[in-house]
């Protein structure tokens, strides 16, 4: 089972689930936050790996599109040397996160991963468009919905 939650970083350094946010982020050009991605209860990325979360979601949307078309995708986080990769193996996907010397891996159903990415990503982009009306994320939405 794949679980994905998105958080925005509060001015005090804490994190708030994006669904619970009611006002725009402090700097809409650099939206800090985190994606928590767990596969079968194993957290692969979380609050420790916070970054520019809207940019990260755009990268992940591109990864979902590449995974569907080529069976493989990888990206680095926007502002730190963390690599996230997806590698298809039959109907499953190996999800790997490499951060410094630490490597975390888990295997998920391809359909479950892609459905979870689509649901969580579209929800994030909807909420961000509500909080910062000038942002649309049209291309990322298209990549998740394809």
C-alpha cells in the first residue's frame, strides 16, 4: 500500500498538512514543505527531507509520466542531493531514495503507486491554486492525469 501526504513548512519551522492550511505560504516563490511517501508502512521520504515542495511535486509528476512511458524515472530534490527513483519490474515498481550514504528501497504495485501519486499530487495542486490563486501547475496536472 502506498501512502502520500504533503506538508507545508510553517513560519515557526513546524509542518502543517497542506489540507489544513488556510492562507498563502510565507513566500509563494519558494514554497517550503515536504512529501511523506510510505510503501507498506515503510517511510521512504518524510519531514526530514523538506524542500521546495511545489517544485518537488512538479518533478514527481514528470516522474509519473516517464514511469508510464518508459518504465523508469528519477529526479533529484530541488535544493538538496536526494535522489528519488522509480524502476518498473513487471507489475511492480522499485522505489528508491538515496540521501547521502543512506539508501531506502521498497516495492509497490505500479497501479497503486501511480494512483496514489495522481490523487495526492492533484489534491496538492488544487490546494495550492486555492492558497495562491496565480499558480496553476497546468503542465504538472496534465502529467499526473495522463
